[in-house]
C-alpha cells in the first residue's frame, strides 16, 4: 500500500491505544478500499480519493484528531527532514 500515489494514505497514530480503536475496521469489507495496521501507523488505500472515502470517514470517527494522514511521498520528505538534524 505504501507508495500507492494519491489513492494511498499513510496515517501516523498519536498513540498505540488508537490502533485498538481501528482494529474493528480491519474486519469490515470496504469494497475496493483497504486498511492495514502497523504499530503506530495505518495504511489506507482509497482508489476513489479520500474526500469521498467511507473508510477514511470511519477512521476519522474512530480516532478523531489523533491521526494525521499523508501520501507516501510526503512521509518520505518529512522523514528526510528529521534525519537531516
């Protein structure tokens, strides 16, 4: 899922507890959309875009402001900035 372009989103979770709020969503069927969880990140595939995505909407309901999502290119750029210090 990572590196999937505009349809792929990588979302950094504010805490490990937020992961447990998202786990029930992994058991639902989302049509063409997909959700996978890491320790402090979730990976979303929303081929029709995130603005109209039922999955993204449910993720937002589950964790609220405890998440920030970016495409993989932006995550890599942010990582590079952090590593430069």
